[in-house]
């Protein structure tokens, strides 16, 4: 059911995008309060009316927000076009690329965090205009030609302007910019060889696609102005944010660039792990077994898989590990085990490492460390270390146990009550960076684990 809903949603969205008509004359107008901005559009099309033309992507906006929230839109309150309702971001009128005449638009705005309003434009040849207040131009009376802007310094009082546009068109103008389609703006985990798509513009000969790693397009990774279809397959780097835009060209020249969208490519799966120990084919490996491997580029965690069969159909151990070692206390003596490691991250999993095998130590009752009766403290790993290390030990019986840390002179500098623990194998991570009220420099230290019956000391080396 959910899959069907997704398909219907995609179909409706696609139908909407491809049902849109790009107006024949499409001119952007940018309005900003210095913190936020909106790009409005106006122009001409043979199919346009004074009302809201949904096929030209005109949509009625929600009511004007409260004071203190930035807003900009075209309205029709004072120019006798009630069909615009609450206002629109795009306001097209009936006409074509041979139109000669004047059309009036009403621009309404309010500041958010800023204190002034800046209105910017870049008119093509054959289009000019006049921005006026509704007091006959007593406060604002600005001619609009070419590329220019106007700053309204008192938008709290003067919150609307009349824009009279004069068209003196004698033929074909540069085309409208395309609308971007996919990847969607702000997408993440995009494949590294995506197909970029945009709407097709009627009557154009080619498109110009730019991709950059910055929104100013000063660091371009693609700058192709020879594209003849409305899509382009590209090869990009993993785990990077890209910005892209497109413009179109006809016999009269290039359009303005489209809006700028961005997306982030996904990371590659991690590299294949390389095993370290137990060595391949090793025998008489003591219990518990300490598995080690080398770190894989891009790995977030590892899957350690151990089985008595090289096909790994029924693993005796399948652990997710967030380090490059693991101490396994559940393996048995006098057994041959096969093992492999797979690296994982958000984008997937690596190929499996090589498959190695080893045989555990054959023991008797006196020496068997898996049986009760012997207290064992294992050498910490890694050693030396520069932040944290793992301490492992085996209890012959349920016991209260404490950990002690000494400097090279034998002075106790830290102790930790590990509590009452069950018989068997145990380990914990000792993180020197998190020892409260203890400021340690690098060097040689001794650690001791003690119960009420047993005690054993080992040496460790801390690299700071």
C-alpha cells in the first residue's frame, strides 16, 4: 500500500512538472530585506489572463503574514485586478514577443529582520519600466532600464509600489530560463553519477549547465554550454555538496540562469579490510582469542564473522564492532575456526576480507583457562596507546574486584571498584582522557586487578 502511494505521488508530481508552460516573456524581479529574499516573475504569454493562470505556475499565496515576517508578492488591490486574490509570486499578462504596450503590476512587500527593501532587476532589450508610489511618484519615481536596483528606506510606511512595464518588442527575445527538476533541491545521498534534469524550453538550440562546489560558482567542476537535451549525466566525487544551474539559448541569445539548487553526493562504501591476527593457518591460539585487523578507509563499523566452516553458513560469532579488534571469550579449545571481516558505512558494505583460519590451543584440566580455578589478567590492548586501551581478565569464581593504576615509582594514582562480578571472562575500556582529577603525562604505568583472594600486575605504556 505504501509503495502504491509513493508511485501515485511521483506520478502526480511528474504530471504537474511536465504540464507547466514556460511563459514566452519571463522576467525575474528580486526583492530582499538584506536577510531574506524572494524572486518574483512577470512577463507575457499568449495564453495568459489577468487572473491566476495555473498552467503558467501562477499560484495564489497564503494571506500576508504578520508584521516582522519578510514577504514580497504581486497583488491587485489598487490596480483593479481582484482576480489575483491574496497575491502571487508570478504575474503574467496576455502578450507575445511582438507586443508593444504597457502593463501595470502592483508590488507589495514587508521587512523581516532588515530595515530596508532592495528591488533588483535585469531587463532585456525592448523592455523598460517605471516604479512609482501610489502618490503620483512624490516619494518614489524610478525608471527601470537594463540592470539596476532601488532601495526603499522606509518600507514600514511605503509598503507597496506601482510597476508600469513598457514592452516595445519587434521579434524574438532570449528564452526563459529552465526550471530545475532533479536531483531535488537539498537532496542528500545522491549517487556519484546522477542525471541532472530540467524543463524543456520551446525554441531553444542548446542549454548551458554549470556545476560548482560553491554557491557563487567561482569553483566550477562542470561548465558545458553545448547540451542539446534537457538532461545531462555527470560524474562527481563522493560525499561532496554541489550547486547547479542551467540557462537556455535561442537565436536572440542566452536566457538568465535558472534558480540555484544544491545536492550532496553519498559516500562510497568503505575499502576492503585487511586481517592482522590470529595469523592465517596459526595453531595453538590461546583462549580467549583476540582478533585484530587494519582499519578500512570510510568505515563506520565492522562485521566480524567466525565459523567452524569456511562457508559461514552457521556462524558461531557475528559481531558488529566499532574498533579494529575484538576479544572473543566464547570459542572452544582444540577447534579450527574460520574468520573474516566486512567494513560498513551509511552507503553500504565493503567486499569481505580474505578468509583466514586458526586452531585454538589444546588444553588439559590443569592449564585450561576456560575452566574455573585460575585467575588471569591479560595484557592490555592496544599497548602502547594514546587515549584508551582494553583491560581483559578471567575470574575463577564470582568475586568482588578492583582495578588499581600505579606510576613508575609504584605510587597509586587511580583506582576503580568494578563491583561484584560473575565467574568467567570480563573486559572494560580504560580511557585516560576521562580520568577525573587525574592529569597524566605519557610514560610507563602498572595496573593491578585484585579480588579478596587473587591479585596480578601488568605493565602498560601511555603515549600522550
